[in-house]
């Protein structure tokens, strides 16, 4: 059955590939700050800075007006950084926390009221293995992802009584341009995006009376 699916960070990487796959059988709307990239994907889009709740709420209201409801929210937008804490620029630190954690919270907060009314909805958090692990020179990124883990676990309990499901998906390293954008010349090995997309599709297709609290997925090639 066709679903209305909203994907944040839909202009690039996993979000873009996920949108192209899901739009074949669903109404997919993507959100990003990069309009030029979204124009070429082929599905409806909104320029949206998820760090600003008023902007997020306005966009969600427009989607609800056009489609009537939102079945699935995929909180995919995210930024990555590395290096020792003292070497991370304070503005970058703020941006990482705002996008990876605050932005995810803003989008979730905006869709929950309409899902409560319908007593139905699925919120998928694209988290990371960094949300349950610790690693040197990853303090800021890991802090943002641990925040997502805590938020998602508490939200699952809070929303279950309204028929709303929250699933925390924690991929390991993926083959995206994320690392290249951060100054690493060669893209490292990791999960093919198709593998992660199949996992997300599995969660979306799960019956409404079944909750999958969390799923981890890692490349066997990276397991030592």
C-alpha cells in the first residue's frame, strides 16, 4: 500500500538513494537545504533548515495539507566530523549538534501531533554505530549520536501508547561522500547503500502492531 514518506537530508548520499528507491511505490517528499541537488531527484521537495523548528513546522504543515497525513518520517540528515576536541572549531561543533540531534528532534516534534490523531505512524532514526560506541577523535560526532540513541529509546516508550513506532537504525561505515567532504581523500570501504536501504524498507514494511526498537548493520569487512 502506498505510503507518504518524508526523508530529511534527501539531496545526497543515503537520503537521495533511499528516496529514489521508495518513490517507485510511495509518495516521497525530501527535505534539504540544497535545492539544486533536490531538483534532479524526481520527487517533491522542500528547502528546509531542520535546525529551525518554525521552518520545519511550516514545511510539515504544507505536506499535511497536500497529502493529508504522513505515514513515515525518516530522520536521515546528518553531518560528520573528526579530530581531537580542542581542534574542532566551535561553530562546527554547534552545527554538528544542531543538525544531528536538534534537527532530528525538531522534525520528530513536528510530525508527532498528526500521527497521534491517526494513532498511527513510523519514525525512523538513521543513527550510527557511533551512537552506542566510543572512539577517540570522534567526541563531537559520537556525542550527537549518543543523544539520538537516548532520545529514540525514551520516545519509543512515550509514543507506543499512541500507536506510533520509533525505530533506531544504526549503520556502520557506509560508502558515501561523507568522508570525502570532511577532507579524507579516499572514500573508505563500508556498507553499500543498497544494504542499508533494504534494512529501512524492511522496517517500513513491518506490520503496524510490531515494533522494531533498533537494528544494527555493519560490514563484515570492517569487523576485526
